[in-house]
């Protein structure tokens, strides 16, 4: 689910999605697999969602791609062998459920930071329910981008609005992060760029929520530095933009499907500057065929390329 809406409506959507979610710390001794997709936990038959399947595979050091190809009996044999080894290391695992479905599994070091906690902290900080936000939301990830139209700037007929991007995963896809965001108004492309602020927080502490206002202020301040790089990117001429895109694809581990979307995006608005290369990545992120995680990745790659522009 991706779109543009009022902040309060996004809060309602997240609240609805979270209605049946709960957490339990459960004994490893009480876990047994029927297959990759189903298991018994404390005598209860549980569906294992893909996010939890991958986490179990990583935790038990069995390649997910291998398990997914195995018949159910072999999946169960592998997983039950390795969960028995896990019992020698720890007594419990922190499990995250959506009703009777297991959505994630972590060690006891994990400190849950839920989407609703972050949104509530934003409300406390002063974000209005009427604020326009651009969002991506699915079972694995929330990305919330808030443009600040009062700080818009323009060059060569383009108008760009800086702002912030807040992203979080409750199931281990990525760390909670607060980063600078830029919205290109002519085509509503978005770009997420890193700042020097320590803005990515693994879910092993709650420092991010405790320091939220200070981090937010620093990210907003540093986002102003991106304006100069945008201007320079429009003057950075390239002999072969598609070859440059190919080199960046290799550098940032872009998949074949993602590369096709990026090239198609460049063909829509071709040009021979670094700005056009960056725009290809951010425009590709709007492809409705891409999932939330992939779209977020392409916006961040656009930001990484912008950070390479020499000031």
C-alpha cells in the first residue's frame, strides 16, 4: 500500500493493521516444525509467515532458498534438527504474532519499537493530523515521508521540497531510521539521503525514541545541505548515462528486475546529467509492480548517488 494522505489517516491504517498483534517470550523447548510454513508452539498449531520463515532460517543457519525448495517433510527434518541445537544456546525466543500467525522471532536482546509508538512520538513532537504525508505500508515495513513545503527550492524549472523520512520494520527487515527526504514536485519522485547524524537504530535499545526530538531537528538541519548537491548534479555532464547507471547498479547490488525498472524510468525522462541518473532511480521506485521494501531501497540508492556529487 503506497500513496499520499493525511497523517491522521495513516495513523488509523497502522492502528487497524496492528489490532491483532501481540508478543510473547516462549520456550524453545516448546517449538516443533511441521514444515517451513507451519509449526507447533506450546501445543498450538501456528502459521509461520514469510518474514518469520526467513528469520528462523537465518537464526538456525539454514539457507532460506534451500528450505523453500525442499518438500515439507525435509523442511521439518532440517528445522527440527537445528532448533534442537538452538535449545543448547538459549531457553526462550521473543515471538511476534498477528493473531494465530507468527510474523517474527528474535532473541531476548530485541527491543520492540512498533510503528504506533513512533507515530505517537511524532504527534507528541507536534506533527499535525492534517499534515500531508507520503507513505508505504505493508506487513513488513512502514516508510513515512513528510515534505516541508515551507522550505521548497527550485532550479531550472524544477521545484524540490525537503523533509524527513521515518522508516521502521517490526519484523526485522530494517532498523528504525530517521533520514532526510526530498520530493520532486514535477513527478512526485522521492529521494532519501543519509545525514551525518546517527539516525539508524537497531532494535536492541530504545535510545531512538528517547532522543527522537533532537535527532529530528538535526536531520532537518542537515537536509538543507542537499540543496547544493542537487544544483551541482544538474551541471554534472555524463558521456554515457546508461553506462553510469550500470556501474551504480553493480555497486549497489541492484537486481535484474530493479535494473529494468530503472532503465525504463530513465527512458521516460532521458538526460545526460547526474540529476537525470538520480531521477531514474527515484522514478523507478514509483513502479507499482515493486514492493515496499524494493521501492524504499531505490529511493535510498538515489540518495547515496546524490551524496557522491562533489560540492
